[in-house]
């Protein structure tokens, strides 16, 4: 007897379909490998957007590339200089290396990883990644009274910690972070997305941050007209106070000291006009440096004060917290000599035998 009941249908994948899926997957893998190989060709890379790990900070991105290239070309870097734009502008590794060698008889490979806008809060995650990824034996941390103020921006660290690349380095599963760490093509694609941003003002800021940067991560200001404290900055300085969050972050940063990593803290100079405008003047300056010294002492870390005599010449300042190229030469020579003396005397002992 006829029936209108529908017949059950079973979908069966025949072997040709299975082979097609396997071939498609194989093709995708081969295409991705070919794309990655092309992306690593120097001539191609120069024509593409600069690499980015998605931190929103092109200066960080650029220094990661330069540091990786320096290690590929000449072997491990012994010491990293870490801090804000004060470090980026003031420490020339090439000028520090000579006095260091003369004082200690040792050649060390040095790299400047100072970053515009970063505070002690942001330095903690950056230092963790750099020391794990590149294995320096010495971390030289630049600090200043100005940098310990309560209103210093902490968004750099917050943005970094929210990025997939940071989550990957923090040990949390993240496919995008894995690809950004291991794939040059992915980093260049991320760079393309960044530079395609319609925010012209932000792009200009990022371009200035990387302009003039050398292969060792240093970027000096050329001598020119001095930019003194303006009214807005003066008003902020008048309410100066040492930030508890910065002290706590500095404590976590210095806690990275280990048998594999020596740490030294060095004072970055600020213009006398800054100290004069603190609410309590020299007392605030001294209190901030004392707070830094106390944290360093808890971790057995040297804290070297920059000598105030003779003072930094007037023509060596770019603005009230940054040195120009003349000041850079003065500061770098002092720091290289101080490091060399500390290595020779045993005040600082570098881990490892290289």
C-alpha cells in the first residue's frame, strides 16, 4: 500500500570528499608557510608596514625588532637599559661602552629599551617579557623623582597587559598571541592594521617616537631651544606626591633580581626648574629618591645617584626632564664609567660566564 511517509536520508562522505578536505588543509598549511617565508625576506619586509605585537606602542614594536636583530647578528645582549623617555633619550650604549671597557677591562653588549610614556607600573610586564625572551644578565633601571609622581600615566602597562601578545607571554592560552610571537607575517599584518588607523594625531605621535632611533635602541634630541616648564606642567608639579602604586611596582620590578639577572637602579637627572616647582621643593625631590633607595635596599640592589656637581650644563638640556645630545654624552660617559667601576670592584656581579 503506497505511503507518503518521508524516507530517512543518511549523509555519507565518500573518500573523494575526505581527500578534498585533507588537500585543502594541506594547501592552507603550505600557503601559510610560503607567506611566512616571503614575509621574512629583508627586501619584502622593507616594503611592508613595520611589525607590531599589538601593544599600540610602535616604539616598543621597533625596539623588539632591533633587539632581535642585534642578537641574531652579534649574539646575546649582556645589559638592557630600561625606563621612560628619560632613559631612551639620555643613555647612548655606544658612548657608555667605552668608559665601561676602560674602567673594567670588559666588553659588554648594551641595548637601550627606554620607552616613551612608560612608568614603573608599565615597566614590570615589559621587564618580565624582555628578561625571559632575551636573557640579559644585567638590567639597568633608570628612575627619577619626576617619574615617581602620583599622576604619571599607567595606561601603557594596562594596554600592554590587555594585549594577546602579553597574555601569551603570561602563560595564558591565546592563539593570536602565539601567532604574534612566532609569525613575522602576523606581526606585519598587525602593523598594517595599526598604521591604517584614521587617528592622524596618534600616528604622528608614534612616528615621532621611532624617528632617529639607532640600532641600539637609543634616540637623542639634537641641541636646540630649551623647552622650559609651562604653566600646565608647573601646576601639576606643585601637587607633587610619591605614588604608592609606583613604589609597589618598583618593588615588583626589583624582585626580578635572581641568580640569572643582576639589577642596578640609576638616577635620571631632572632640571632644577622641576625641583623648584615641587610643592615642597627639594624636600619632595629627596623624599622620592629616598623611597626609591629604600625599595632598592630591600632587594639588595645598588641605587646610584647622579652627581650634581658639576651640574648638567644649561646647553645640555632639551626640556625640563630630557637631555639633548650634549647631555646624553655626559650622562652616558658617567654611567659607563660607574658600571665599569662596579664590575671591577665586585659591587655588581654578572651571572653566567659569557
